[in-house]
C-alpha cells in the first residue's frame, strides 16, 4: 500500500491471505489468483480495468467504483453476492464455481460481454441481466438458473425445470403458462393430483419435488436415471417403467398402493416402507440376491406381484396371503413355497430351476404355468378350477391331473409334453 505509484501488480500463487490496495489509486491491473485470500480491498479507481482474483477464498468483493473494468475473473471462490451493474465496460467476466445466491449483470451494455461463465453456482436461480442476454447467453449458466431483467422484483415463486422435454410436457398440458424458460410457477403445480409425462424423451425429472399434492404419477417410457420422490409423500400410484433407473428410494412414499417400475436397471428394491402396496411390477430388472433380494415381509396387502426376468435365487411369499396373481418366471429360483397363498388364481413360475412345487393349497388356481423347470413330481388334484396348465420341459416322472374337473382344461392353452412320463 506504500507503493502509491504502482500500476500493475502480479502476486499470484504466493499463499497470501489478505491484500489491501485501497490506497494504490494508480493501479490499473491486478493478478492475485491462486492464493488463500479471504479479504481483498481494491482501489476505487475508475481507471482500474483488469482484475484476476480467481482461485481464492473470497466471500465478498466490491467493484462498483471500478467503472472501466473490462476483465474480471473471480471464479473458484466462495462469493455469495456479486454486483457488476456499474461495470458497463466489461467484455470478460467469469464468476463460475462460487456459492452465489444473487448475481447482477444488468449493466446496460451486455452486448459487450463476449466472454462469460456463471456455471457451477448451485444456489443461483435468477441472474439479473439486460433483456439482450435472455436469449443469447444460454450455455453460460447452470440449467436451473434463469435470466431476468428484474430478479429482485419477482414475487412469484418458481420451480426450476432444467429438462426442456419435461417443461415441454408441462406446456403442452397447460400447466406451464409462461413459455419455455426453465421454470414453472410453483402455484400452478402445487395442487396437482395427477401428472402423466410418459413417453416424453425426458432425462431429468428435477422439479417433481414441488408437485407435493400428487397422488398419481406416470413418467414411464423416458430416459430417466434418477428420480427424487421424497417430497411427494401422498403418492398412491407410480408408473416409472422403461427408464434407466438404477435405484428407487421410496421410503417417504408410504401411501403407495400401485408401483410399476418394470424394465429399468434396478439392482435392488426396498419396499419395506410400503405396507399399503397391492400391485408391484418389478419385472425386467437386475434384481439379485447378491445385491439385495426382494423382501416382501411387510407387504401383506399385495394382490398382484410380477418379478419376472430378474436374477432372483430365493423369494419368500409366505406372508403375502392376499396374492391372486403371481409371476416369478425367468429367474434362478430353486425353491418356492406357495402353501400360504390359498387365493392365488394365476401362478406363473416357468423358466426357473425349481425341483419341487406343492400347489395343493392353491385351490383357486385357474392358470398354472411351470414349464422349463426341473420338476420331477407334480400333483394338481386339488386345483379343481384349473383351466390353463403348462408343465412341459421338466423332468416329470409323476403327474396327477385327476382333479375331478378335467373338462375345465383348455387343451389349446395347456401342455404336458416333453417330460419323461
């Protein structure tokens, strides 16, 4: 500060913690990047035109008096608020990788700002700008942030919708009424009970957390890899099949009665917190006992279960006594106990490795498909309602069909062949 005639200063990468230059009124250029600065005082000099203070620990900086500043890099700091509205000469401005909540770039001359970067500011939702930049600065910001000529004047709460395909769905349904701008008025969605955004080429469902009144959600046939439903606590029906989901956290969705998540990449599914569940389709996933088996111990209300086309080696349905439709085909099951499932009407367990199967207690069975297993003994004498029966491609040495109602068999849909009877 005693070098009052200093015009250019470069002091980068010196581990400096504090720098006070407010008395250096002739200073025009400063490079103090890659230090440990938590405080920086720059001169209130209108001729000061170049400032690189990037890669420090600054939480605030005031450039309001430096009206001729053309280059300003304050990236990789901890800035919370930043105002360059008085810096109309700026051509280069980088403030990426901070903790900005407020950013004012409305300097009346945004046309000059040819190089800019505002990304990696996770808390920044609105950037004050001239009207020009609204349509021409898209790639410079995070997807959830939006440009506005009067951020401080906005009283309307918005929910960020970073995925354009998701927002387009909302526009098409008349839910989003202010055009494609990466956001939707929160009051327009907060009371919605039902939402169908299926088959929309959506990859990111961010924003769904503000649809807090949803009881029905269909987001199937998209490209979604992650979904946060922790705020959608009144959901009763969820369709999310044919996506790219690798995990599904439903511990807050305790009212769910209907869940269809077939054809994803799920390696495990925890339905422990879903005691009201009556329908579950988790077929065509990667469920494996090596990762997390399908534990249905607390899902005693289940009436329909489809867990086919997975890699399950064990499955316990002894507490699911309300089951009427059960499909566990195309797994790796060696044993299966259905003795408690007396109201089971449809039982499909083909293409497993089952060696024994007792269906004597499944007296309501109408459809029984158990082909392509390793069964040696099969007795369906108690299954008087049996209509469709396929047990081909097993190792059967004994088969008893004498149920007193063989006339009920639909022979066009029944097959006992390819055994050693």
